[in-house]
C-alpha cells in the first residue's frame, strides 16, 4: 500500500483505515459498514500483496460527518408497532 499522505489526517476526525481480510467479500463488507455510518471515500477493489495471504484495501473516513440515524438503521428490521 502507498504511504499515508499528510492531507489524509490533517485535521481531527479524519481517519485512514487499512483493512486486511481473508477475501474480497469480507473486506468490502467491512468497508460498507463504515460507509453506512460515516462519510467515507471507499475503495472500488481490494489489492493482493505477492507472497502475503488475503487481501487489503484502504478507505478514508471523516468522523465529523456522521450520517443521519435513519440512514444507519438496519433495513431488515421491522418497525416496532407493539403497544404496551
């Protein structure tokens, strides 16, 4: 992976996340979990390092820009309509 550029972490709340995972699906799923919560510059694909197991990817988060709670909610959850 390329070195982290000073601009990527120039202010509090900016984060560089390097992910190592067994496979593409796992790495991209983890990245999506981050992107569902915070403003994230996502990677389109993973990389493989010769002689190293698994895959890697890098994404950039801006923790200052948290997404609205409605966007973060699990879309598979049913609304709670039960009354006490």
